[in-house]
C-alpha cells in the first residue's frame, strides 16, 4: 500500500516489534509504511481501526505511546526509540494527584 522513497534513519517499537522509521515523520506514516494498518480496537466490538484522515480530525489512529494512552499517531513525530502499542478498548483517563 505505502512505499518508502527515502531510507530510514531510526527504529521504533510497535507491539514489541522493531519498525524502521525516519525521525520527524508521523508515527502513523511510519507504521503504515511498515504494513501496520490496525492502530486501535473499538471498546464495544473490538473492531480494529486505523488512520483515516491523517490530520488529527478523526481520532481513529489513537495509540498508546511511551505509556500514555489516547495519542493520535498522525500527529506524533517519530523519535528514535519510541515505544508504541495498539490501544485496546475504552480509553482510560487518569486524574493526577494534584488535581484531586
């Protein structure tokens, strides 16, 4: 589906698998170029969803990034060593202790 036109310069982790990427490109682009199309699962049916708009409007590319949920992969720039995983089910919002 997607094909790289320039060489990669770093590696990121997706679901425990090393993925070649280019620093600064969006996480969504890096994953699509590696053949990953499912970024999250819906809370009710578990249906897999992937990026649709690639500009931050649809929220279908939500992932867990470096331990933080609800990150839009299309807006997250790649940096070497980042660790991402599929977001499964309902999003969890954590209230900080300071806000309590």
